[in-house]
């Protein structure tokens, strides 16, 4: 029968293979066993994964003020661009073999005659803003911004700039999200600001709307200081300011 012929052919074929195969020596068997064991180990490793292996690091350096080259990533601004008289500087200092950045200057409430041309509504502010990233950075895996800083008792403003999707189409300004930062005098501290505490602003004014930051599209950051306003109890008024900065990081705390 046809079924029998097929079965017979298979038996004969298997028989030929058995005859043609050379005897397996212990050395060859050892090699086969090693290959099999390596394959089994690799399979186990692929199947036995840890969720932590899929997560990014728990912290990410965004800026590290440890060299003069780092300052090239920032530019300064103040009310002097609009007729004000405030001034600011950003430099690197090396004390006790520790290199840090120093944002300092003078806040002035006076304005020049040129201020009338700009119709300036307030003065007494300075800031340092990062140049835009090459594209953007993704902070979506993180929930907190941390800054290692030493201040002068003033209140500072931490700003995160994200890709424009809140403002009206055609506006070229980045979206800005701000949080106040109280900095005690003459002591280093690590200030931690949850991303949820940043509020949307436009030209310094809070946007009264229920919108959320998109941390996956961060294009820059800034630190600024005003002569007036800020955290209750912080030093205010015109005069000198000084903020030392060691680093800025993103943290995953949850």
C-alpha cells in the first residue's frame, strides 16, 4: 500500500543515516554538551529579566558646572535690555579644589529714559538661561528637578522650557514652567522641586489654565532672580545677589 511504502522509505532512510554517522566519541559529546549548555544559559538569561533593567538610571545630570566650557551653554539677560539698570555675570570659581558656577550681579529698580520706549512695567530682574538643546531632552522618566546650590537668602525662580504646544499657533516662544526656590544664606543644599510644582507662565505671569507639562520635550532651563516678590521670608529689594551652582539633575523618586 502507498502508506506502507512511505513508511518503509522513512525507515530505510533513517537506517542509512544511522549507518553513515560516525561513532560519537566522548570528546565530541563534551563539545555538544557545552554548546547545548551555553544555549540553555542564554535562553534562561533572556527569560529571567528584571523590571529595573528596563528603567533609565534613577538620576540624570542635566548641567554640571565644573568647567568654563559649561558656561558656553548659557547666556545672561536682565532688565538692562529694556532700559533697566540691573546687571549680571556668570563665572566659574575654584575654591578648596571644588569648581562651581557663580551667578551674581546687582538688582536695581531704577530705569533709564530708554525704558519709556519699551514701556517697561517692572525692573529689578536678572537671569541665566541655557541655550537650546540640540533638539530636546526627555525627562519623562523623572519626577523631580534637583539643584545643588548655595545662596544669599534671596528667592530664585527655576524655569523649564518645553516645546511650544500651549501658546497659540504662530507664536515662536517656548512654553515656560516656573517654580520659586528659597535659598538660605551661605549653606550648600540640594533643593528638590517636583515637576508637578512647576506652573505654566507667559512672560512672568501665571497662566490660569489646567494644563500639564510635557517633560519629554524639554528644550532648555533658566534661573532668575527678582528684586521684589518671591517666597515669603526671603530677602528682597534692590542690591547684590549671588548664587553658587554645583549641578542640576533630574531625579526619579517614585
